[in-house]
C-alpha cells in the first residue's frame, strides 16, 4: 500500500472532520465569546451541513472539471484561510459567513480525498484503505475532544482555530508532495446549471453511483443522534463513559471485523450485514436501553461505516463515477446529520425512551430495502 499517500489523504480527512468538531465540541467556549447569541450559536455547527445538503452532488459533478488534485489542495488551503480568519473571533455575522465558505472547503475535501484514495491505492489494499477513510470523522472528533477542546478552554477559542489552520497548512503541503500531478479524470464540459442538474439526475438514477449514498443517509440519520440521545437515558454513572465509548467501538469494529469481512464479501454485502445486525440490536433496545446494547449497536454500525466508502470504487471503477458517488455520500451524510438529532429528540419527547432505538431500527430496515432494490436494478442492467 502506498503508505505516505494514504496518510496524507487521511490527514486531509481529519482536517475536514475538525471543521465540524472545532465548533461542535467547543460550543460552550464560543458561547462565552458571543454572549447573548442564544440559538443562533447553533448555526456555527449546522451551516456546514446546510452547504453539503445543497451542493454535495454538485461538488462531485464539478470535480472532473476542476481536477481532483487541484480540488483537494484548494479545499485544504481554503480551510486553512477560513480558520485563520476566524481566529480573531470576528463579529457573529462575519463568523457565520466564514462558516458558509468553510462548508465549500469541507465539501471539496470529502469529495476529492476518498476519490483519490479509491483510484490511486492498488486493488489489494483498497478495501483496507477505504475502511480507514471511513473512520476519519470519528477519529477527527476524538482528537479534537482530547487536544483541541482543552486548548480552547485554556487559551481561548482563537487558539483552537489557529491550531486547525496550522494543521490544514501541513496537510496541504503533505498532499501536494505525495499526490501525482497527472489528471485522473478528463476535463469535463464547462459547467452550467442545466449540466449540474443533469449530473444529479444521472447520479441518482444510477444503481451503482447512488448505492453508497442510499444506505449512508440512514446511517448518518442515526449515528450522531444516538450518541447524543441514548447516554442520557442510562443511569448517571453509566451515561458519560458509554457516550465516549460508542464512537470508539464503532471505529474499532470497522478497522478489525470490517476489514476482515471485506476480504471475503463485497462491500455492499458487509454494509447490509451491519444494517441487519444494527436493526436487530436496536429492536431489542426498545425493551431496555443498556450499556451493552449501546456498544453492540455501535459495533454493528462500524461495519456500515467503512464498507460504505469501500463500496464506492467497487461499484464505480472510473474516477468520474467515484467523484459523483462521493458527492452523493457527502450530500446524504449532511442530510442525515441535519435531520437525525432533532428527529430522535422529537421521538423521545412524544413517545418515550423506546422511540429512539425504534426509529433507528426503522431507518436500518429502510436502508436494507434501498440496497435490495438497487441490487436488483444492477443485476438487471448487467
């Protein structure tokens, strides 16, 4: 495996994850910097998701026109610039505007980096590399929690933003050094609104391009939501450590059992295995929410995490189709992140604690149905 290439691209992913985590995990620190902001402060986190919902697939479509290497380097450089401009803690409207721009940086990274990894890593190592990529969000959040949040609490939020800018600059230089300069995708036509909408239709009507996103939207609908909603439903001495362990169990499952299964099963098969296990575990949790159930559920979700990204190059051999599929993943993931937590809170408020795992089980069953329908379409096309 071209180790330096994978490390550089994974570092780019950590930069993208920290674009969410630096505000999401340190929101109380930023709240002190913007007294009286109230609910508006939440937009510092969710604006990036909004950009992804609107422009996720467009970023995948435009990657061919821009070039994957150029797109990734531009995304990293723009991310570094945004963090540097945010570091002085400008007025809230300016900060919100910078977060919108940072959403464009985030999209560029999460579309270009996995496409480059899926295209450049040799086939024998591709499943492991893409599974590793699937952990970037959880690892980025963990690193920000362990290093970034204490830095912000000790030195102020500006110190966290400066640190993120420096890491983004280092990642930019690392990527520029290890990535080959050749174009992996022929330059596309000059983009117009009609052309971009046409690429949307082509992507979502393709059973191969759309498949990773079809399951991913249901996964992201529940992942963050369950980390937020389930631990407070446990006894007070169990909730905090379970909340910290859930994403770590997911990452461990993805990098061990997930990688092992990918040697013997197609990536979509591993995704469906994870969905079926998660649906069953979530179903039992409607009877009783326990630490063991929470951890088992997230071990099952770990299979979905890495295999969804591994499915992109398996189903879409060409770099252009992979760009579209990764754009679809970005769009689907942001839709799930935007809607999942409010939906889970509403379900618990209306029906009680059992409703959170019930909603999750229904989401996983819907994802299984979507994958089954798309698999039938792929078989028919072939």
